[in-house]
C-alpha cells in the first residue's frame, strides 16, 4: 500500500470516529488565506459526553498515519489556528474562535518521539495515539452493542453516557458510564448491563509507564457507583424485581494484575448485592478491557472471550432450539398453574400437574408427547389441560393435530379438554384458519406463540372463550 493511500484510509477512519463519537464536522478540506485546513469540528452529541482529553469548543484536527518526526505539521496547525482566530469572516462562518487542536496519530506509544509530544503539549494540542483511538472507537462500538442487546426485549432502553456520581483521582482519570436495561420474559428478571469507560488524562508517553493502571481500589470505586445506580433503579422504578447484573470496565491505562484477575473474587463480596435483589452479578477478567499495552487487545477480548457464540448453532440444531423456547414458555404456564394465575374456568379450582401424555395411533408413524399436562377431576366438571410443542409434532402437522384431538376427544373421563399448541416460529394462515373455525364441543383449542406471547383461539364458542380467559394471564389475545 502506498503512503498516500494509507494516509487517505487513516484520514477517513479518523473522520468516521469523530463523527460517530459525537463531533459535528463544521468544515473540512478548506483553506484560510492560502493555509490548508484538514478539518474543523465541534462537539454536539446527545448520546456521548465530550472526551475530557480534548479541547473545548471549536478545534482543528490533523491526522497522520506515520511516526511524526518533524515539527512542521505541529507548527502548521498552530499557524492555522492563529490565522483562523484573526479572520473575523471565517469565525462568523464557523461560529466562533478555534480553541485548540487534536492530532490523531496511527502510532504506538513506543514509536512516539518525546520531543514531538513536548512541542504538541506546549502548543495546547491533544495527541490521540492509536491506544486512545481504539479506546474511543470501542466506546462507540459498546454503545451499539448495548442498543442491539436491549432491542431483544419489549422492555429495553439504554441511558445516554453520564459521569459516575463520585469521580476518583480527577487529575488522572475521568470515568463515564452507559447502562442498558431490559426485561427478560424467559427468566422474568431485569437484566442490567453497565459499561464503564475510564479515560486517563495523561499524554501517551506517561501512559506508557503503566503507573496509572487501575488498581483494585479503583475498581471498587466503580463498584460503589454500580451499587448507587442499582439503588436508584430499585427504589424509583423496579422495587422488589430480581436482577441479573453484568459489569464491564474499559480502562485506557489498563489494570494491575491483582485488579484484573482477582476481580471476580473481591467484587462478589464487596457489596451486599442481595439487598438490591441481585440474583447474579457478572464481572471477571473477560469484562475488563485494557488499552494500555496492546491497543487491539480489548477488541480481541470482545471478539474472542466475551461469551459470544451462545446463539450460534448448527442447522441441524434449529429444532432443538425451537423446542427449548417452547418448553421455556410452557414452564411459565406451569408456574402460573401452580400459583393460581391459571385455574379451571368453571368453578375456579386449581389444576394438578400430571405426567406428560403420549398420543399413539396406527395412522401416526411417530407418537407425540405433551410438554405439559394437568387436570382437575372434581365432580361435576372433570377437566384437563394439555400443552404440546409444535416443533415436536411431525409433518404433516395438520393431519397429526387432527388425529391428536380426535384421540383426546374420545376419552369420556373428562367433560372438557383444553389443548394448547406452543410454537416458537409462528403459525401459518392455514393453522390460524383451522383454529378460528374450531367448534368441537368439550374441546378448547388454542395456538400459543411462544415468542410474541400471542394467543389464537375461536372465542365465538364457549370452549374458545373459556380457554381464552384461562390463558390471558400469560398471553396477549
């Protein structure tokens, strides 16, 4: 790759980073009195806080993918800022004076020339080396991950970046937080994900020494903030709601060995998490991301050690995954029947759980077993409730379903049989029409979508109306 192509790619990457981090690109690729200006930016984000290690207000930006060995770029940047601030017409066009400069440099700290950094500092410039660039890029990436994470729940949101309530060692660090909250319908728990970003306010050469690596005491300061956040969430919005909590910490200056690899030990007992109704708190060396030594190490951690792949499966395993979703929702029905949210619809008495029931017939090649079975044999109205998994019913399903119902309806031990078919992949229009026209006396039939929680039933019949009333505690009609 030629030098000019590499420069172009790095400049484009720098622009994308600044734009996604929340900077407004005011002007780029322009001139003032024959002086060439690469970019003028101003921070305008409603999602992110302005990086502490950057100028206030309008600033000029230069990027360079190579080791900067000459003062010429630094001097030119200083002259450009001075020229801009002497030109009133230019200030009117951009909205004010230029307060400083940012240098984005695609170099490791070992490659930096101290004399170049000293010149930049003397001129008030902020030097973003590749470690800091990765740190800020991962902030944008983490926010996107949280957005996707909460989108998997009907109740889910991400709170915009905020400073932690009690900053620590403010001359060295600036700590901010994103957190995502979602409700898990499968576990009936609130899931909270905290993403902390600890920006070290030191120049790249100082950061290289490792003196500013976060110690266990610093991590505990962050755990203090987690507890305060949970206290606020619990008292104001979700009192008594069980929670699963995950904590990740991104540190530009890295972590000491003890802070990183012992965190799963000291974090568990540092606070009384039970008092905040936390069932599980996850924080370990794989949720602590460091950028101090190898800048892409944090990205590697995200890609390789962040428990990714939990939803990745073989094609042959799809039926197993679908059956698992259906069985999990059937468990919610089981719990509702145990605690009385679902009762038999005539005398409002409890069902009693029974062993699964298997339907066999000479016309059916494969026996079909229910995933839940309960009954109430109190006189005068003997009833049973049976739930089948759509995934476990072989093709052709309509034929199997009709035969299952036929077999169940011939049993004179029960006055009413309530049948639910759980599906984790929806229903065809034919299946919905079949149920919508269902009018067999003594048999109530309902399709239950295990993902959307939607219920399909013919409510024009007495049987349909009764099963609709029973299932509505867990479903949406």
